[in-house]
C-alpha cells in the first residue's frame, strides 16, 4: 500500500473522477453513464460473477435468449472501451478515504493504485451452493425464480433448502407447475412455525432424505434428469432452485464503514448513495430484486447522480461573481 494519505499528494496519472468496482450489469451501466457524461472513469473488474454464469439471458428487453452472460458482458465492455472508459482486469483490495475538503479515495488493486472523487461499489454476491451431487448451473440448477421460473412451466421442479425463502419459492412455483418438491436433503427445517403450517397446506411434496446421486436427462444429456434419494426412491426433475442464502462480496463496504441493512445489503438512497460521502453502491449489493434490468437502472441513476455532483456547469451567480465574472443584464 502506498503511503499517500492526503489529497495534495495524489498523482495526476492515477486520478479519475469515478472508479467503478465490479463489472456486472449495475457497475457497467454506471460506468457507461459517467463516461458518456464526460467524466474520467475507470472500471475495475475481477471477472466472473453471477451474470457471467448465465447460459441464457432472460428478461432483458432487446437481448435475445440465446445470448449468454459472457457474451452480454463482453458486448458491454466493448461499448465502454469505445466511449473511453479505462478497463482494468484486476481486484480492488483496499479503499481508503484521503484527507481533504472534497471526497477523494485511494484504491489499491493487486497491481495499481488509483484515485477517485467518487467510488461505485458493484461487487454483488455469490449464491451459497448446496453440497454435490448437483446438476450444472443453468442446466437444472438455478437460483433466480424471476429469471428462470418460466422455463419450468408444466414441468417437474424441485426447490432445495430448509429456510423460509425455500418454502416460499416452492409455493410460488405452483403458479408455473403443479409438480413441485421441496428437498430438505437431510436437514431439519429452519423456517418459522407459521411457514411450516402454510407449506404443508400447499400441494408441495416435502422430501426429507438426502440425495444419493444425480442422473441426467436421456434426451438432453447436458440437463438434469433427476435424483436418487437415500431411501432408494428416484424422482425425475426438469430442474429447480437452490435457496441457501447469499454471501455478499462486502469487504470494501465494511472497510469503508458503509451502513448495512438487516439482510446484509448496503443501505442506499434512491440514487445509490451510501452512508459514506462519495461512495455509491448498485446492483446485487443493494436491497431489492436481483435482476439485470433493475441493476442496470440502478447503475443509470447512480451515474446521473454522480454527474450532477461533479459537473462544473452551470455555476451559481455567486460563484461567477467570485471569479470576477459580471452578470450581463439584458435591457428592453
């Protein structure tokens, strides 16, 4: 870590108005807006992430289903490069506020030291994965009901998990199909008594036994066919959802002391401002539904808000007079 600790010591070559940390849909959208609104912007992305895992892109108007997450993100980065965003394939390990009258931050990556007037955290989270045996993600193992529920209309579906979220996802899936199993995999339910009464009143089969093995679909070998359980029974499934919670990539959030909500997300205002002046957060780090279009909208709003904070013009009359500019008054 460099010993730089005051804004007066910052090198011009590493100075940006905006540094976005994270290359998912939210971070990419923020960088697109700030770049096109004429602010020097860098985006630091380690690669991977939830969007990159998508086999197909769903619910993004104008983007066809056969576009993979990798293709989606690649196209977005090509757009940013075209407009002049500096792209770093790297990991930000530390963010430190520098002393000064205006917000200024030093970001340390594995190979660079960057400085920014505004920092946007878009580091998202990782879905907690259950233990194997499991099908391939996107080919029978899914995490987002809003994204993928449509895929399983009138199909046999499982939901893995033992908490309230798993129980409610199983009940919601009844809107798509009448063949839904809730797989506890040997765990005791941790849902509330109220949820227990509710889930058992719905036409959902609760399977308590652990999974012994997985078998693939004979017609589509890349897809799940079903599971065999410890009691010797087998059940066929087109696919399903694992509901074991989220692991937020929030090291930088906690370094900076940004306020978090009870569910672990970062508390933000309607434009993505956190409790720390100059720090914004967008995408899966923030409260609400974890959807690409929503993250993109959050990124756009944050970019516009940052522009309003950083742009030079228009200046007030008081500022102009302080610079020795006389107001011109028109006479009729």
